[in-house]
């Protein structure tokens, strides 16, 4: 039986208040860390857990912190990436709305580790309710002396600024987020230099996702060995939030160990597919990752197992598609999203996403040619790995997989000028 960690208290509406959170053991880990540990010890403990970033890339968290240079004469900043805008993803929102102090405590621990005295929460503009919940929680933490000067009676100073974005997908990319925080357009930066060396205001900066930071209080309350005991293997450890959406009887944000088998999520926990319909495909990590066919779902939901299948865990925005979904329409909608969200800096992305959407639109509406499919695949190959950030790849990878794995459906559209499944309303 899985013991919930991140979602242990989310059913208790009182846990949004600091007194209830503290009553349940909240802020003990943060107080212990700032009073009894050194930053180096916190980094080493986090490295030992194997905690990998939960925002999409899966980079080891402790290792990321260790890249921050010491004694630069500049302040170090920590940015919490709460710009959860990957389609199919809704996990960070639950933490912020239901258990905000868990996130704040995680930020305190991470800030101490990298010697940060001013941290930022960059929250998606549409999350107005989560913004208000966090705003109140931050005020409570300051009133208790958990933020501000000499927090918990220690010698460590820290405050947290809550900053609302304007609803741009591109600001979920860490350097786009930093540019936006500086008051500029959310245009991703060339790397190197990486944010750990030259980030916000030209200073060393760490960017961590909400879910990543929410793990930290539990790690320092219960230890690295406990954390490592959860998960599918030593490289994929800890609890994980999965955003289960699409054609499911019980769609939900589910907490289980990192590496739970995908069929268990779909059929045992989320009740399978409504109406006795057949499974057509699963997008395991948000709209930017390649689709798995129904024959490919015998896989564990962790970073390495999915990579071995040619896809990604990403943000764990797991979208389940039944047999009524038109893959041409789905590919067109995917391309349209990225065409609308590109920042326009790179020509392959600016032109490629728009062009791809146009070609898919004409196939969908009965005006396609068979040569269009190879042209789109050629576009995809020229859009990957050549731009400042991976938004171009995020459009190319899923569309390429849809054509390669469901090519007969695209060809049927072109030949018959109509949809093979004939159920656009459900796409």
C-alpha cells in the first residue's frame, strides 16, 4: 500500500493555515536545517536522495545546486518555477492551492542550501486562486518569523517575492522565466552561461519546480534512505505526482512512487476507459512528448524507462486517448498550440510551428497531398536541436511520432478527404 507524502494533508482544508501546518509537523525540517546544518550538508543530503527535477528535464536537484559558484560578491537567487503551462499538467497547482506552506518550507531549505536570501515564486498568470492562497501563506510565515530577518531565531535571512506572469507558455522555460522576472519579454537566453552562473540580474540563480521543492521538507524530516526506498530504481527515486486526464473513468492528479507501471495508473487507479472503448494511445509527459500506442504502454512511469521507449516523462501530464480520437486533428491542435506560444526568436520555431499547423490544417480539411507527410517529417527533423530553447522540439517530437505511428490514418485523410474514425467531436 502506497503511503502518500506530498498529498498527505491536501484533504484537510485547515492545512492552508500556518498553525495547522505546524501542528502536523510543518516547518520543523526548515528550522532544523537553518539551525543545525551547513549549506554543504544540505546539498550532499539532497544529492544522496537521487531527487530529480519534477518540472520536465529530470536533472538531479542536488547536483544543480552544487553548480552555484561561491564567493562571487553577488547575491544568489532562487526562483520557484510555478508557471505550470504544459498542456495536460495540473499537479503544482494542487500543492499551491491546498498545501502552500509545504512549498514555502521547501523554498526555505533550498535557499539555505545555495545561500540565497531573496527567493521568487514565478506563478502562472491564470492561477489567480493559487496566487491568493500563497500570498496569504507568505504573510503568515513572515508574521511567525519564518521569513524575514534571522528566521527561526537563526542567523539566516530570507524573504520570498510572489510574482505573477501573464500566461505565456514560454516563461516555463527557466531563462524565459528569468527574463520575464526582470521585466522583459519572455525570450529564452542562449546557454551557456547557465543560470547557476549568470541568471537573474546577472547573478547566480537556481530554478526549481514546485513539486521538486515540496519534496524537501519530507527528505529532511525522514532522511535520504527513506526517500531512496520509494521509486522504481536508484536513478528514479521518491514520490511522483501524475496528472491523469483524457478518456478515463476517474481522471485525477495521482500520487504514487516514481516508476509506477503505466497500465496500473490507467486501469487500476483511474478506472480504465469509459464506455468500454479501446485505448488508442497515451501521451505520458505533457503535450510536448512523443505518443505511446496501445501496444507500447507496458512501461514504468519514470525518466529512464520512458526514454528507453523513445518518449519522456516530462511534466507527467499523462493524456489518455481512446479509439474515437482523430490523430490528424490532434496533431493539428498540438502544432497550433506551439505556433501560438513560440516567442519568435528562432526562425525554425517561428516559421516551422506555423507552417506545420497550416499543412496539418489542410490535411484535416480534405486538401492534403501524400507528399505533405514526408514534408512534415522533414520539417520535424530540421526543428529539433537547433534552437535556443526546446519549444521547437516540443512541437516537432509529438507530431513526428503521431505521423510515424498512425501514418495509415493520415493517409486515409488525404485519400478519402475524411476521418478514419469519424468522431471529431471526441478528439
